C-alpha cells in the first residue's frame, strides 16, 4: 500500500503554514469506503446523513438532564437552584470531554486516516484514553475539594448551597467515567462512524430516564436519594455506555482498534490531540466561566432569579449538543479533507454545516423569545423564576442563530486544527458578558441589562468566528491567494 506523506497540522496558536501540494493519484492512499465518502462524497447529503444519528444522540443525552431537572423541580425551588449552581460546572466537564478534548481526539484520528496513517490512528486510541483518565482525575479532585467554596462564590447559600454540594459531589466522584465515555465516542466519530455512539447513547437513555426519578423519589425497592438520585443514575449510564464502546473498539469491527499490543506511548501523538484539544478546552472553560459569572451577577436578585436564569440558559446549553450533532461530522469531514490536502472542500464543508446550524438555532431562539413560559413552566412555576427566565430568553433568544453559526465554525476549526480565532472570539464573548454585565447591573440595577450584555456577547462570538473563516485564516497568505484564484476560476 502506498504510504502518504505525514500531514502535520501546526499548533492552533502558531502562524498558519502553507498546505502541501495536493496528493497525486500515484501517491493517494487506499482509503476505506467510509473515509473515501468523507473526502469524495456529496457534501450536504453526507453531512446530514452523518449528523442525523448524532443530533438524535445529542438530543437524547440532553433529555437526560432535562428530565432530571423536571423531577428535581418537584423537590422545590431551593433544590432547583442548587442544581442550577452546579450545572455550569457539570457542563464544563461535559463540554470539555465531549466537545473540546473529545474534538481534539476526533480531529487527530480523522487527520491521521485522511493522510493514510492508519497505524497512528490505532495508536491514538490509547493516547486519548490516557488523556481522558488524567483530566477525569483532575476534575474529581478539584470539585470534591473546592466545590462548596465555588458554589458559595456563585451566590449559593443555605438550602440551595447544600443541594449544589450534594449533587456535585456525586457527579464528580465519577468524573473519570464521564471522560472515558465521551473520549471513546469521539474516537469512533473521528472515523466517520456516528451510528455506534448514537445507538449506545439512545439505548442508555431509554434505560436511564425511568431510573432517574426512581432514585430521586425512592420508587419501589430503590432508595430515596433526593437531588443525589439523578446524579447516581447518570453515572450508571456513563459506566455502562463506556464499557460497551470500549468493547466495540477492542473487537476490531471499526476502522481503528483499541489495543495495547505493540503500542508505545509517544509525545508526538499526545501532541496531535492536545494541540487542538487543549486550546478547545480553554475555549470551553471560557464559555462556562461566562455562565458562572452571569450566574453570580444574577445571584444578587435571589434564589428565584438564579433558578430562572439557570433554567433559561439550559436552552442555550441544549443548543450546544444540538450543534454538536453537526459538529461531530464537521470535525471528521474537515479533518479528513485537511489530512487529504483538500482545503477547498474543507471550507465548503464548514460553511454548509454553519448555515444549517445557524438556521436551526435561530428557529429555536425566536420561538423561545416569543413564548418563554412554555419552556420555563416545564420545570417550575414560581413567579420570580418565570420572570427572570422570561427576561433572559427574550433578550438572548433572537441571537441564537449567531451562536449556532459560531459554534459550528468552532467545530470546523477543530477539524482543521486551527483554533486561535475561535479562542479569541470566545474570549471576546467572555469579556463583553462579564464587564458589560457588571456595568449594566450597576447602571440599570436590573436583570434586563445583564441579559442584554449576554446577547451582545453571543453576537460577537458568532461574527468573529465567521469573519476569521471567511478571511481564510486557517491557511497562510499563499494558500489563501491560491484558494481565491481557484474560486474565481470556477
């Protein structure tokens, strides 16, 4: 089998480098059918075919949190506010393991397969799991030791703080399980296989949804665990799902295989993941820091306001896995085409995916802004909660389309291995939300001003990412000129 030249993608913070000359027919690797589809198949239909099971799985996974929130709401506003306090931190771990570092894993596998480096793709599996174990242990240690102080700083007190600590301690005691599950799923997605992670997740959710309320309320022989019950059910889901995904990769039925035989840990392969995943993790940290700061600003108005903002912002968090449904295929398709030295196709994939994501998110945002109570009342009907949540959705919902645009281009940039501008875009969002929200609170003394700052921040995030990709900043000047010339010729 002909061996392709190794495709090296520079660190996200490094200056863009020129892409090597396109692979000639003589040098082109012998791709398997799934990889060939990513680099040769029709873009829109391939993207949607891959995204369909992924969107279903993300919605199913998100439904777990929504069902849990619904039943926790039955325990009272204090319990709901406690889970809302812990939620940004739990989502930080979820987004970092599934979308950030997990995206780095998918990108590394996709680029290796696109460049014909199958042995490296196999070796990346073990390297990814080592990274997952280290990060899972770090999350567990940090939140078990410092969770209570963190939630108190975010505005928690009394019963709401106690609920937050209880929920957090259970979830983060099993942080490694969450990291391993999401890492295994992303490795498989990096090969272009979205069906196996989708099937495992959907079956798990079907079993988990009835288990969560049983553990919260103590139905039948199961103990009544209160807010901790939902967390216990989630950990059981991740443990079982991770075992199934690991068994699939060990079986050799996929394009890559989990094996210890002949694999030597190499820094170069860790770097393949971390050069994308580490920067993406910083972006995820920024995103959740934005929510945490906003929660602390809202906390000045009491537990009801925290519950309202937390419940309203759950819709924003719902958009993230929805866009991730497209993001997984975007990482795989863009990464594989970058590895195969097809920059024009990689860009077309990015823009088509971004347009789809923006449209979906805008429809959801407009509907939420028009009828916020329809969403909020699913979880609680306390007047102060409904008021705060309605203000949030009316201010931020109409710009959800730009948020979806920015998120899709962020995932595409992961596939390309270029995350400097998404990092700067999200940093801009953080600064506007934090500084703008603080100033708005001081000037207006109302929640509406804080939420307006959050809306402006989302706009800046989406537009900055779009401007960077449109300017061709994935590539150096010579490559940008070449791409522009070819575009005009077409």
